[in-house]
C-alpha cells in the first residue's frame, strides 16, 4: 500500500524587498511516500530514481538530501516500508516531485523507453 500526502507552503515576506515590490510566495511542494519495492532505494532503484530526478531542472530533495546524488540517496539506507519526503522549493518542482513519487509508488517498475 502506498501512502502519500501533499504539503504546499506559503512563505513570509523577506525584509530585503524593495519598496513597492511583491514578496514571492514560497513554492515548496512536498509529498510523503512509502517504499513498496523489496529493495527500497538501493542499487538499481536508486539509480533509476537519480536518473529521473536529473531529468528535471528543479532541485528536489529526499528527506533533505539531493535527489540527483546517488551517493546521498544510497546513504539514506532506505528499505522496503520506509517513508520518505520528496520535496522541492523551486518553481517547476511540483512536476519533478510528482514524477518521483509516481516512480516510488510503482515499486520502480520499468518504464517504457
């Protein structure tokens, strides 16, 4: 069973804004998913995950670690049943987070190439 939740936050206005300018809203988007595949985020699944993360221009994190770094992902030591937060603070990050969550939810089934 895959569980997920969405979190979208709005930030407060930075004090360094020029007079009359509008504060940008936070674009944080995060989802929590549970690893359902037998290997978790190890070896091949981690490589597939990192490859997909690198296909997007927005920076994405997994439990605060860079989703484009294979070493960072492997260092998390996440096995089957682990719950992870996949998040982005950048414009356009929603698509990357959703795609990565879909990959995790699929159990890392091979996508047609």
